[in-house]
């Protein structure tokens, strides 16, 4: 695949997000469709989250969706990280995470948090490689956070 990637913010429609998430469904641990109605989740992401997207032509190949609206605790929450299987191993997720962290920092967030299935070792390794540390466990999920030094409004 030599197609150029385009990194953009908030371009995908709810339908495009749903299509992307459906294509990645089996790669989530556990499958995303076992936890949420993908079309409803895609609507929520489209209307309420900041979306960091990687596109190849008209295809959404990578997505990081985050909520950067906790003005009391200054914590951004990453709701989803997904890359189409054919596009994994190309640094797309790391690039999208970096964009997300930079955006969170600019908007005054002091920390970025996420939850990942405790048995999803590839994802945990990706997050650790990008500076996240484990800070708890909730049921079968590991809670991870990244502190953003020098964030706007950081004491």
C-alpha cells in the first residue's frame, strides 16, 4: 500500500465511523459489538468527541476518539483507538495518539486516560510505548493514564 495518508480532525460522518468500527469489530477485545450498539456509539462519537482520523482516499483507516471536556479535573478520556487490520504496524495509531495528546494539552487537559482489556497485550504495549502507565483495574479492564507536563493551566 503506497497510498498517501491524510490526517484530519472530525471529518467522518456517523455512518463512516460505524463502518470503520464494524470493520475493526473483531479486533477489539472483547468485540466492540458485544459491549455497545455500534451505530449508536458511532453517533455519540460523531456528535460529542474530538476525532483524530487517518484517511486513505475515501477510506477511514484509523481513528482515535476522545472527550476533552472535563474542565474540573482536566482529564481527557480516549474512548476508542482503532486501525483497519490491513493498515496496522504502520505507526498510524501512534500518530493519532500523539495528535490527541497535543490537542488535549492545548485545551488545558493535564492528563489523558483510557481503559483497555487486560488481555489486549498489543494495545497495552502501544499505550506504554506512548507514555501511558497503568493506574488501576476496573473489572477486566486496565486503566491507563498519561500526564501532560506543561499543559495549559497546569499548576
